[in-house]
C-alpha cells in the first residue's frame, strides 16, 4: 500500500472504491463528509487523496494516490470535503460519501477499522455490513415474500457460493436491501436474470476491494 | 484462522511443525487461495519490504510535512558502540520503511502503515547478518500474519481504537514471533517472545504531532523493533513470561478500550499536546493546507 496510514489511506481508498462501484464508475460529483479522527487528522494522513483515488478506481498500492486530487479534477470529478459529526455510534475513522454519476446517486457510510480493513455500515440509508473482502451483490427490492429464494436460486444455478447474506429494511412494506457476499463474481447471465426480476429497484455488484 | 494463539501452538506441536508452516497450511485450507498463491503473495510482500528498506536507507526522502527524513541513513552509517550488529541494522531498516511511508511511498502494512517498519526492520535486520532462505522469510511472514490476525480479533490493530500499543505494539509482537520462527525457535518460544515483547508496549499511546504519521511514529517503529529483538533474545534463551500470550493481548485490548480519546490518534494528548508539539504541528499543517487546499 501507499503510506502513511493504513486506516487513513488504504482503508479510505477502499471505501472510495465501494462508493465508485455503487454508481458504476467514476462519479461526476462527490461530497465526502469526514467524521471523528478522519476529520481531525485526515488531511495530513492523505485521507482526502485516498478517498479521491478510490473514487477514481485506484487500488491502495497505486502510487498515483499521491496526486489523485489533481487527477480527479482532470477526470471531471468534482469533490467537496466537509468535516462533520455523524449522529449515533460510529467508529472514530468514518466517512459518509454522497456520489452522483450521470443521474445515478448513492450515499454510503463506511468506517476504516485499522490495518486497512473496512466496514460499510449504511447504503442509501439502509443499515448494512459490508467488508469488501468478497464480491458483494447489493440489491434494493420491494419488500415482498420470496425474493431471497429467487436471488439465491439464480446464484445457485450460476454455481456461485454465498459467503454471507443479509436483508434489512427501513419499514414494513417499503423497500428492502439485500446484501450477498459471494465467493466469486456471478456471470452476466445471472446478473441479467436478477436484474429482470420485476420487484428489483436497483442491482449493483461491488468487486472485492481487499 | 486462529483466535487463540495457544491453540495454534498446540496444533503446531501436535503436528511437529513450526507456526509459520501451520499458518500456511491453515490459510490454504480455507480454499480461498492455494498454498502456492499464499506463498507467492508473501514473497511479493517481502520484496516490497526489501524495496522500502533500500529506498529509505538512501537518505534523500522527506516526509509530507518535512518533519522527518534522513535518520535511517544517519543510523546505518553511524559508528557507535552498537554499529554493525543486528540491533542497529534492525533499527535503521525500521526507520527506513517509516521514512518511505511518511513520504507516501509504497510499503506493506504490517499490520498497519503506522507500524509498518517494525516487522521488516526486525526480520531484515536479522537476515542481514544471519543468512536465511527466502522460504524461511516467507514462513516468518506467515507467522507474523497468524499473530496479527489473533490480535485483530482479540484486541485491535487501530491507533484510533487502541493507541500505539495496537499498532507498533502489535507489530512488535508479530515481529517477535516471526523472528523466533526465522531463527529456528519452537512455537512455544515464539509465543513467549510475543508475550515478552507486548508486555513492554502495553499502554503505549498514539500521540502523533498534528495527527501526521511522522513524529513520534517513525522513531517508535525503531524502538518497536528494539522491543521485538528483546523479546526474541529472551525467549530463545528460554525465558518464559508467566502471563499467557492470549491474556497479554486481551490486556492490550482492554487498556485500549479504557484509553482516553486524547491518546488515540487525535493529537489531543501526549507528545502532540506538548508546547513544541503544538507549535510544530501548527507551522507544518498551515503549510500543508496551503499546498493542498483540501479538507477544512
């Protein structure tokens, strides 16, 4: 990895990579809120450059991380950094990133846990637990019975093994978020099948980031 | 994956293998990567470590703030009473990696970037005067990984959570176990080396000037390597620490949870809060923000 801090650079870069994956590529705009130690010491540790690098698709060991703020400007990615205090109980190294790309938007909250390990704790207001250690399928769907079975069936037909699975919702009868951590990435056919399910609102794939 | 180091020792003893060999077998048994892939990954990490030491020893690097740089070269070329020993080589190599890190160069987080100098410093310091094969170095790194994974589960590897004892302290523990493996000690000696080393880093606070991974972090990697060498030497001589290693690690976690937030990477206490620490941080951070313009 590129220094100087695994929490502030490697972990931050990985959270940026996940934000990028949620909108399917380099965003046009990003608002990056820095909480706790990220806010207090982020600039000296290069957290701003690491998150920008992740949004650009750089890996934690990419030497271009050092110059990523300039590269972002050149790539048409407008990034705004803001210090904040997030409500509730958060790890000291936490960021909330709002990204937009060609009309697609996403908001994620992620924490850098040390040694470059991360945990994404919210996506678009839904509570989640994503470590980035697996290829992760993130689907938002209408909260009706049988969806887990349909998605799991499509993945099983594709011979993709599920490592972990979690479904949560903000309210009964609203939308539910499905998080499937997978041992390897599904084929395009399986993704097309899942996307074609009438109850699906959005289906996104996050490649593993560690 | 083990979450009790003494279980790992028992398993290695039952099989009649070293901890590094156990770590490699355990990792391959998860099925995520083959044994060859695991070994290749560790060999790649070793080469990055060697590259960082070489780069840092040249002595021409300056950190982002300009506060540190050149000390690895200074130490490697000194003619003090401890010159030309594993001890001094290890300190110089640890400083070298941290100077590269502070300049945003490529290093191996081991377990973190802030503590990245301790493990390569200790192992490459030993290897310089005690010829070892690359295979032995790979097994030593696997040993370090096994120890670090246990510390991550039982305590913490984050200065923001547990202070510097969770970063250079954990790194020193990993380096101590790995060093015993490299020098042919037994799994039990490796575990005593971890305990003997980490008892010496308990309570160590994370107090970087201005929140930058520079002062005291760079120097603390050198003293971390010194602590690891102390643990290795004692354990290989047959010294046994009375508190079991897993309980020492738990103690580190407990102290971290009870540590005031000022001592957990926030630059609110310790050396960061001294008059000079505050003055230097202010001068350098004003400079940095002028250069980069990000953050607020």
